[in-house]
C-alpha cells in the first residue's frame, strides 16, 4: 500500500497510525476498487444519509442538497442530523436500517464509534459510503468521498506563511495553533497537512509558538465549538501576549477563526493573520473586510453531487469512479476514495472564487 507519496509529508504524517489520509500518491482516475458495483438495485430505493452536528454551514447545506438531489434522481432520501452526538447517530443509523436503504451515506460524528451499526447496515445489504469524514476501524465501509483533507491543511499552512510575510518581510513571527475536534477523523489530517508546512519554520525559528502548544492534542477544539476555541484563545492571549504581538493563527475552519477573532478583539489586540476553511458567509465577508486572511473553498454542491453520482452508479450496477485507491487506510482496510480538490481563497481571489455560487457569488461581486 502506498500511503505517503511524498517524503516531505512523511514526518508530519508519521503520527497518524491507523489513518493515512493524504492526497499524495494519488492514482489517476480509474474505476472500481470497491466491493460493490455489480447487480445494481431498484429505482426509487431508499437512501439513508446520516450527518453529524451542524458545526459548520457545509453540513446544513448538505442536508438540503441531499434531499433535493436524491429526490430529483428518483430516490427516497432519509437525511438526519445527530446534533446530540455519537449515541444519537448510532440510534439513528439502526433506525434507518429498518427502512432497508440500499445505500447508507455517513458523515460521522466520531468515525470510530459506528462499528456495530455499520455491520448491521452491511448485513442488511446496504453499500456504505463515508462522506467527508472517513469511517475508521471497520471493514464495513465501501467508498469514501471527500475533499482532500491533507491538502486543505497544506493550503492553510502556506496561506498563513504568505500572509505573515506580506505583513512583515521577515520573521520571527509569533503564531498559535488551533485544531478541530479530536473525534472527527479529519481534524488530525488538517493539522498534519498544515504542520507539514509550518513545522520546518517552527524548527528553524521563523515561527514562534509562545505558548509552546504545538501538538495536536494541545491544539484541539472539542466538538468544533466556537466557545471552546474562544476560551482557549482568551487563555493564550492573557498567558503569553500581554506584551508580545500575536502575528498569526492557524485555525482549522471559519467558525473557529471567527471565535478566535472575537477573543483577539475583546483583548484589544491587532487582528492576526488567520486561516479558515468552508467559505462560510460571515468569513467570506470578513475576508472582504480585510480581517480573516484566508478560507478554503470546498464547494458542498460538488461533494454532494459526487456522492449522488456514486449512488446512481450503484443503482445502475456500474463500477464507481475512484481517483485514490491507496491513501485512505482506515485501520482495517484501504478505502477506495474519490477526492475533490480544495481551493484556497484570500483577498487576492475572493472576488472571482465564487462566481458560480448562488449564495457567495452575489456577496463577492
Ligand atoms: C469538515 C470541515 C468542517 C468541520 C466542522 C469537518 O469534518 O471537513 O469542513 O469545518 O468538520 O464542521
């Protein structure tokens, strides 16, 4: 198995044991690789979609897109959120299976906690697609569809460096690091992608993390909650930046970037260069206003559209289009994946990045 194609990424990714979620070593688009594909199933079948909490706008958008897209394609969608967390999602999936879905699409709250339910789904004959977040430590996942998570982190790391250099040509720069929720399989991958860019600069002294909190475990934000990021930012600021400047912040997504900015403003400090992800409306406005430095465009419409294409192909008994057969080991198996390319957005391209987006297009015109 080719888990890591580029030597430069190896160090950052070495910490991932069960996961090998990089976009590198990517194979050319191909078909097959999954365990399904032959036979198909009846038109109008029930398709279950289990989504996590509404921790960012992309999940809320996905609900509507799945409902509309699956209905338009002639399926019966059963789309549910698990706002109360893991046990709600477990119960939901068990209940979904009683409606005999032919495909179960899962955006997991915690990708390690659904083993029993995924086995039930598989035993009932469903094909299982991990959506956006990989399902871990189970053989009962057939496909993965997501934006390239490692690449997201790399783009964030590069944007942070570029933003800092644009403000002040040479370092050292003081930065702090934030990561997502440790139960989300993506969070560590985003962080490792970013650290593949930032760690060499921390090691050579260009970047200084005055709190000393440079590990994923120290940087995490439980449940992706703004209040948790804001509280940690408050503590970091009072503990380390009363007389020093905070030049930059790695934030894994837009919701948390705005939480950190709230903290910085409350402390009366200058706005640092800060990254994000998801192209949330308020963050895109913040980029336009010159506050948040960057976000990532992971167009939810394209991700849902591809998930629905997978469902259609399964229904028709066709082989699925897979463009990464090697990178996504979930601890038990390598899951055939279809990865989409994330795009970095800063003030340099914010006015052109969303021209075909019905929500963000009009805002950025
Ligand atoms: C998604 C991100 C999102 C985060 C919090 C992750 O799994 O990939 O786009 O910001 O969840 O909702």
